[in-house]
């Protein structure tokens, strides 16, 4: 399946991007390498919806590999594409919720590493784009 994440045909990548919807939460730890490969793939960058939804409802600790696709997606997208209700705005909000969880998981465990800094950089970007709750939160957050 990992090869399909990189397939030249966009339709194949789009179809394989649906696989997270079929995974049970227990399968996430069992298929960690598959999930990491998907997060780093063009299939995820093009169609992150299923995986973002699955990660959002998961009770598991988030993999730090989520940062790379979040950075690629959010730092590679121009702000004007974030009209209210747009697909990009929805995905950035979903990434934002997951990044807050990832940040909190690291912070609460006393892990002060580059993960926290990278999350904060992405929160800053969302605040610059004035994406709702992130803009308000960043205005109030003391660093």
C-alpha cells in the first residue's frame, strides 16, 4: 500500500487516502509504519480529510510525524485560499486541533523539545492568517 501513496495517478492516491477510515483505533499502533508513510506522502498532502478525522477522534498519543505534513500543508498554502468554509480552512482547523493536542501531550509530559517550537510556529502562522480561535488564542498567549 505504501507504494500507492506515491502513485503517479492522482485517482489512485485519492482512493488510497481513504484507508484511515477503515482502520480501527487499535490498528493505529499495529500499523505505525504505514501511518507514518502515509503522513509523509503526496496522498496525504492532497487528501488529508480521512486521516485528520480519524486522528481527531483517537484517544491515542499523536505521532510527532504529524508535524511534517502539517508544516508542508500549512506553510505551503497561501493565505488568500482561506475563505470561510473553504477546504483549506477546514483542513487547517483540523490540523490546528491536532497540533494543540500534540503540543499539550509533549508539554504535560515535560518534553520541551523542537516539537513545541514547531507547533508554536504553526500556531503563529494560523494567527497571521487570522483563523478564528488561533488568532484569539495567540493574542492572549504569553510566551
